[in-house]
C-alpha cells in the first residue's frame, strides 16, 4: 500500500454560508426570526424546568400538586366564566345523581 501525500482543501467561506434573498424571502431577516425563536425556546425550557422544581418542592412539603395545577388553571379563567362552568358542572352532576 502506497502512502501518498493527501492535500486537504478547505474552501473559503462562500456566499452559500450567508443568508440570501430567494424568491422574495429575505434570508437575513428570516434567519433573525429563527434565531430569536430558538433563544426563546431555550428560555421556555429553562422556565419549564424551574416550574417543575417548584411543583416538586410543593409536593415534598405535603401539598397535592394535582390540586395546585387545578387551582392555577382556574385562576387563569375569568371569574364569571368560571362561575358559569361550575354551575353547569353542578347541574350535570345533579342530573346523573352525583349530588
């Protein structure tokens, strides 16, 4: 087996590496949006991890996390809409003999 000199060529950065305007799409602007979204997704993942830690802490001190999640969900709903939903739930429960 012959050992020959192998020359590796590294190409200079080409225009292909830079965002381009194609078919009416501004490449640089699109890339900027994508990068911003990626950064926000990373932040969202970090926040989700923090929320998970808080739930674990609450559970560790004896709180029921399922109930905490339900309360958080209810607090997001307008008071009047929540009251209406509760009344309908009570009506349905009565109709099937749960109360």
